[in-house]
C-alpha cells in the first residue's frame, strides 16, 4: 500500500518536474536557438520562481526515490540470496559418498541393481536443427569452385 502511494507520488513529481523545466527560458545559444523575449513569462521574478520550484521538485524526487528503495527493500525482507535457497532437503551423508567405480574394460557386468556408468554424449547446438551429437571433427567445408578461365579466341 505504502509502496504504491510512493510510486504514484514519484510519477506525479516527475511529470511536474518535466513541465517546470520545459517552461523555463533557454539561456544557451546552442544551434542558434536562444531564449528571446517572446515567452509569456519573461520577468526576472518568474525565472526565480521557476528555479525555486525546480529545486523543490528535484529534491522531493530524490527523497521519494530513496524512500521507494528503502520501503521496497524492507518488504522483500532482510534475507540474502543464500538464505532464500532451498537447501533443507539435501542430505549431507549422500553428498559425501564416493563415486562407484567404472566397469572393467574386459566387459565385466555391473553388480546387480546398478546400471553401468556411461559417459554423456557431447552435443553441439545448431540453431536450425537443434542439438546434434558432436562428431569430434570440424565439419567439412566444400571448397568454392575455381573461377572459369576466359575463353580464348
């Protein structure tokens, strides 16, 4: 609720700030454009008023941005990413067990109830054909045909 209220105030202050900045007279002569006396607020007092309003709106914009950051941080909790990980169901006893040995090269069968270990097949991602098994060699590139010799007359 408070976050939504602060967000609406931030948007209103930013729109007002843009409007006040656009109302101010240009003082630079960039690209031949200068602030001439043709504006509807040309008095020196109007410039001071717009400058003060700009400072007030700018300060309130930064304060609201800081408050939004603080309130959003408190709503998400003071936990870190590590605290949010689901590591409770992991059993440390199963993590520390040694890896089963690989089957003998002579073709000995694996013990009953245990599947033989196999190395994963490396794959190559092809954007057009999907995952393909890697062959281990670079794909052959057909040489471009040699240019034909000009006909002799």
